[in-house]
C-alpha cells in the first residue's frame, strides 16, 4: 500500500492488525524491500527511510529517518543485498541502520544517478547513467557504468547505450535494471525494453558451445490431416550453452496446431519461439511442430537455433518440406470480436465487421440461426449486413461464423446487443426488485413526461408509466428493503418525500427544519433506508453539517432526527451495511476516508469515536455495496465490515475516486461481475467496461455510441448504472438519456447449452399470507450458477445468489393478492429447469 496509507501486511486479503503510518504517511513510500531471515521490512521514500520488524500481528517501527532519500516517484526501486541497500541515487546504505556505506561517482565528486543493480556473483555494480557532452539531458542515458562491489569505486569500464531523455514530450527514465543469461543486461523505459549482451558485463570469450539443429518432416501428407516437423537441437560443446532459443517459421500452407519441446517452453502467440534454457555439452532437445495441412503443394518449415557463445553459425539453421496432396480443407473458424457489438434499436441496416482467424471465401456470418449476407475480406476478417428488422426492439442475438466442409465448422459465439434509448429528463434511477421496474426521479422532465415527479419504467419494453407528482426537484432516492416505501430528496425545497410503492402514491413530505439542532447549513445530498424497517433513514444533510438518522412516523405524517448530526465532513454517498452499521465516504476534504458509523437507539453524535471509524483506502471514492464488499468509483474494492476496512483489490483502468461523488457503477456479486463506465480521453464516456469479480480483470467492453447519441463529446457523463432483471442493465446520463440493454453481454452464460441444472431443496416459508405485501424468500438448494432465474408460476421473479446453496427471490404483493399455490422453479442459463417447490397463499 502506498500514498498516504503507510504499510500493511495482508494474508489472503486480510490485513494484519498493526499497520505503519508515520513519516512516510506524508512523503509517500516509493520502494520496499524485505529480509525474511530477520523479519524486517525496509521502506524508502522522499526524505524518508524506515525499518520495520514484522510478526503475525503486523508491523512495528524500528527506525525512522528523514535525512535520506533512497527512492522517489521516478526512481521507485531499491535493492537489498547482504545487508546493504543499493539505490538509484548513487548511494549505498546499511539496510538496518540507514548509515551511508559508500557512494558511486560519475566523475570526480559528482554522484552518479540511474537504474542500479548489484551482482554478488560478478562482484560488480551496474548503473545506467548519463555523462555530459553527448547532447542528452536529464532523464536519458548514454552509458552503463560498472563499479566494484567491494569498495564502490569505478572499474573504469563503461558500455555505451543510447536512450533519449524524451520521446514525444514523455520522460524515459530507465528503470528495473536486470541481469540475464551469461553476460546480458536489460532495463525498462516507458517506450520499451532495452536489452544487450557484452563481454564487458561478464567475459565469456573463452566459453564456446557449438549448437546445431536438424529438421525432419513426417506424419500425414494429405489435406485435412496433421504433418509433423521434428527439430533436433544438439550442443556439440565443449562448454555448456545458456539461453538457447529455437525460432521457427511455419509453412505458408497449413496451420500450426502446436509446438512441444522436451525441455523449456514454446510460444506460438507471436511467431514461433521455444526457450530451451541451458544445455549441457553433448545434450539434445527435441521440438515437435504439428501442422494441419489445408492445401495441396509444398509445405516447408524453417528453424534457427541461437545461444550466447556459439562460435559456428553454419549449422544453426535447417528446413524440411512435406509434399501435400488432396483437395482444399477448411480450418475451424475462430471468432475474436465484432464491431459494433451493440446497435441502437430503430436504426437502419448495419454493417457488422467480424474479426478472427481461419475464415475462408465460403465462410458465413450467422445471426442466431439466420445466415447474413457476408463478404470475405481476409482469413481474419469478414463483413456482413444486419437487417434493421432484427433490432426493431431491445434484445440480443448470438453471432457465429460458419465455414463449410471439408473441415470447417461453427465458431464460438459473441453477443450482438440491441439497446434502446429513452429521453425523459430523469435525475436518478433505481431498480425495484419486486415490481421489476426502474423508479425514476424526474426533474425537468420531457415533452412526454411531467417534471417534479416519480415515474415507473418497465425496462424490458422501455415503456414509461404515468408520472406521479412528488415535489420540487426530486434527486437521490432510496428504497426500503421490502420494496414497499421509496424515499426521495426534494432539492428544491430541502425536503424528503415518502412514496408508497404498493399504492403508487405519495404518503407525505417532511421538510427538514432549517432551525434543527445542528449547524452547518442545509443542502440535502445522500439518503439510505435502514434495512428491516420502512420508517428509518440516514440523511446526508450538508457537507459541513454531516449525516443524521431520521425516524418517520407514517401515522402522524412527520419525522424527527434521532440524536444529532455527525459533524463537518463526515461523509456522503450513504449506504447501510446492515441495520447497525452505516457507511459514507468523505468527498469534501482531501482526507478521502471511508467512514463507518455504528447506528444505535441514540442516533449519531458529532465525531463520537465510539460510534465512528475512518479508513483511508487507495483508489476509493463514492461506492456501492454488493456481496458485503464496497466497490468505489475509483476502482477500489474493500471489505467494510472490518475496522478499519480491509482493501481487497483494485480494478485497473477505472478513473474517479477522491472528490468525485459519482455512483455510476454497478457491482453484482451474484453474477460475479462489475459494470463501470468506459472512458475515452477524446470522447468522454463511451459505454460500459465489464470486470470479472473472480479475477478483478476487465473481460469485455460494450461501446454504446454515446457521443453521437448525446450530441456532444464533453458535456455529459454517466449518472447511474443499474442492474435489472435476470440479464438487464440501465445507464442514465446527465443529459437525461436512459440506455436500456439486456442479454449475454451482461450474463455470458446465456450463450451456453448443456449446463448443469440447479436443484431446490426448501424455501424459507412454504405458507404465505394473502395480502401480506412483498416477501423476500430464501431458497436452499445446489448448483446455482450466475444468472440463475427463479420463476413463480412460470414468470420470472428477481433472483440473487447469496452463496452456493442459497438464493433469494423477490415475491411481489401482486402474487399474494389471492389464495392459491405458487410453484417455484430455478433455471440456470443454458440448463434444464430444476425441480419445483410449492408455496401456499392462504
């Protein structure tokens, strides 16, 4: 952990109790090294060097220095070797005491500076540095200088290199100097890897290893079958060979299937390269290449072997040819991407570009079971026309490539999404799992939807219900856990409106008194409903006022603050972790803390540490909860149930955090996916990036042509991202456009078949009372897969996975309006339906 949070030790994502926050808290840790034999950690930063001991409880500070700078933002590395700490600033320190042991001088008394590496085996120190007089400048390098490890003096030997200081106004700063092979060095820059070998690094002039290679063709010579090309690499000595590499060039006809070696590893992702490692004198390695033959003619393969100290290159290459007969044979097509991946409903016929491999002139792009008019561009690209009739309404279809026999086949599928866009002047949306509708707080409204209202939107049809007047400028909303009461902030009157979801009408409006027991102003922002009740909310009153608990009285149509407000800058973006724990994030100061409140019968108290805890987390900001974790708009993920919160992961490529109050993201632990806005430096937000919550890596992006639809490139942003139904996603932008989409882009398992079915064992209740309102049932069973859908008498009801043996299903009040029996069935995507459970309504 770096930047304002000090150091901590984690075991499987769980932070040990003791953390380190001292001088480096302000100066930033840029490099750390660990000595496991002493249970010590060394941390270096700007004007800071600290030594810590560690044990099962965490860290304990041993040494704190502010007089040295062993690392910085551009030189963020140190090397620990035999109790000495080598830095990129030309200084060598005692690792434990921080005492200066010696300096590396460029010339005279000028200390050298640059990427540094000490090599105990060679007894040398290498530094990529810069000597004046060559036209270079700070940040570049023109030599590798070699020093003695024994006394840090220069050996007088340098190796010329040419690393410019700037490319396209970007600083280079060589870093991560690394030894490789017998006499190699490599280092990293922002524009690539520099690698070299030299006898000045280690003299190998007396070491020779004569490598040779032969190649023989075998196997079938018929199209549609596999030929083999067998390479035999031998080290004829007299010395051992190091860093042996066999490179290959595949036949112009045929397709390489595999490359396998008896030693080392082979890669075919970017050319054919087999890294064979070291070979003793007289030893051999066999590499077998398998080629699927597709066309009659001469199938020729070539290989070349290389090593560090080979004195004879005449025996380093070999070729072999197989004469192939038979008719042309098609390889199986591979589909890698389609563009566009999403099409707005109501648009004209659309050209689809299909990318992959193994395409032939006979390949056809398929939309579901329908063959599209297809144009062959190359073996890696096809185009096809998708008629407008296919995307007249929201939905999706699988795209595949079909190639005819002989050979050929059907590729794996990618989803083509058809999305709808509705313009209604909405401020915010949320999903009601019981009615399966999106609830919208309508501000200015549109020509078809009245402003200052609450409107229900049926997302699968993009239809809007009759808006209900609610008050001046409804903004943020919160829904009770039973889905029966909706609260919304009315920013125009600094009030909170209570809306009855079962009747579809407002209950009453509570105006927060300006003369309340707090000071600091009134500018209502965040709101959340306490789980398990319809009548208690948390309210973010204003940045300088803080948060407070309010109890609503539906009988007398009023409300009252419980206790007092929490005080200045104590967090916004409110969410209840459970009935007793409230979370917020400080977006008002540079503290950027996740704030954890304990909710008691006395409410909240200003900065009362007994009910209030702060956590400083990397890449954090306003957040949403799913599966017990907090997912932040900066990409940070944390477990907020611990105090302080435990960092879990960071999603790469997510921008935000800090002062941003955006909650435009949607984690779904039930699906094991998270949905974040895709941003572009040239056109702002363009669509959605989807992350896998098992790996925390991005797995897909879905462009939605937002810049064209929004009518601007910089004047809009995503406001809300909401999951709905089994496979739906809704995205609201700041211009009031609502994007609605569904399908396998959201739930990829919808494209599978033959999946294992779920099974049901029991329900949390088998008897429900007629007219009892919404009910959340918990079903026990097995094999619940992401995207599982539970139906009530054949109709989908909102389903969420709790754990591998439990799901919840939201049963709306309308299902319980009359006596009868409800049949519950769980269906995994691509699988047969489960057994049924019966629930009696009486």
